[in-house]
C-alpha cells in the first residue's frame, strides 16, 4: 500500500512539474457565465438581396475572366470558394503573371464589414476596391509596355451576347461602364455569407455540435488567450487595424496614415470564419499552420512602439493551444 501511494504521489508531482495536470484541471472546468459569453456570438439572420438581378449579374462577372486585362483571370482566381473565398498561397499571382504584394483576403461576411477595406485600408468602399483591382491591381496588366485599358474591358462587356440584357434588367437606364460593373460585383460580394458551422449549431443550443476541447478553447479565446479583444462577435473581427508584431518591411496601415505611430505595421483584423481552409496565415502568409500562429501569440511578436497594447505574450500551455485550435476548427462550414 505504501509503495503504491508513494508511486502515485511521485507521478502526480512529476506531471505537475511540467504543467500537465494543472493546465488540464484549469481548462476542464467551464465557467458559470458560459451561456452569457455565448450570447455575443449569435449570428443575425442572412440579409435578403435588395436587387436579385444585380446580385446575379455580379456573380457572373465575379467568375468571368472577361473583366481582366488578359481575359484569363477572374475575381475567383484569387478569391476561390474552395479556399473560403481567399487563396492558399502566401501571395497570389496577378493577371500580369507577377505575384501580388500580400495574401488574398477572404470575402466571407464582407457585406457586414466596416470601412475602410483591404489589409491596409486603402479603399473606402468595396466598389473602390474593385475599381482598383481592375484598373491598376491584380486584374490589370499595367506592368506591361502596352497595357490593356479599362475602356477595352468595358467594350468587351458591351459587345457580349448576354451581358447588355443582364445590365438592362439589373440597372435599368444605366450605361454599361466601370461604375456599373463594380456596383454589380460589390452587390454579389455582399451576399457571401459565412456557412453554418458546428460553432453556430453549438451557439444555437446543440451541445453535441462541438467537442469538449473546442468548448474549452472557446473559453480560452474569450479569457486567458485574449483573442476576442480583436476577433470579437459572430464575425470574429473588430474591423480595426493592429500591429501584432510580425513584419519589419511592410508598414501596412502606416503607408496610408504615416503620422500615427500605432498604425505602423498595422493590418486589418481578418475574420476567423472558415480559418482552417485559408492557410497559410497573416497578411504575408508567413505562418503555415495554426500551430505556428499559436507560437507567435505565445511569444507576443516583435516588441516595438507600434505594437498594439492588446498584443502581449500569452503563456499558453501546449494543451491549451490544442484546445484553441480545436475551437478554431469549428468555425468552418
């Protein structure tokens, strides 16, 4: 009896020394206010389209390479539904064949997002973002000596066998021009809703929708890990700009607001909806896995004057990091 008791005590001490039993015990108990915590993540009903014909026109344009300079690249070439309306490359290849400067952002839930848009907030509206992409950005061949003009792209649409009638139905009395094209594209993009995820079913009351590990991860997300400070609400973003201590070369929002110290190296908080489908991570795709992302937040990133006050080292155990990842895995449809 003495030997058994002594052995058990020694094992408990050894496990405690590496933080296994303590971290597990701390994570196992769900807080009494869990139901209140969940209320902040109830998603609203999907919003019906005001102009279904306009949305359908935008959908067709979104998937049509005709709106690129080369006639070979569509919006979906970078914003792929298979990659949660984003891309799985650190930097996507533009219409010119050259790599873009940053990783493609997801369009999931973009209709609910607050302006400005893009990683660095360079565009005040979705329409402005589309104009930029078609005119001088990823859909353009502006790097070539003889660039294709936007007017050439518009002329293709006007000469199409089908588009003139679709524009007439969607925007009666309006001319077919770049403004009309981006209005349609943006109308479609605003309808890209997050798919119903296991997390949503859990929030709605199905306790079997996610695992116990994911539930513990949700508590960590809103507590010790402090993720919800930026990734708040049902869309899991505050739509603000933060320096989280990654890049040393790309100044992000600081390129647009040069006088603000906090905006140097700051990037817009991305939604975490369907996050597991969108690896690699960050604005430059520097982290290949969610485990790599966890390590970054545990370390706190680069300490500098611009680093967000919300960004501090988080002492998470490997067990807790695993729970957080289990939770993030529930956010995809």
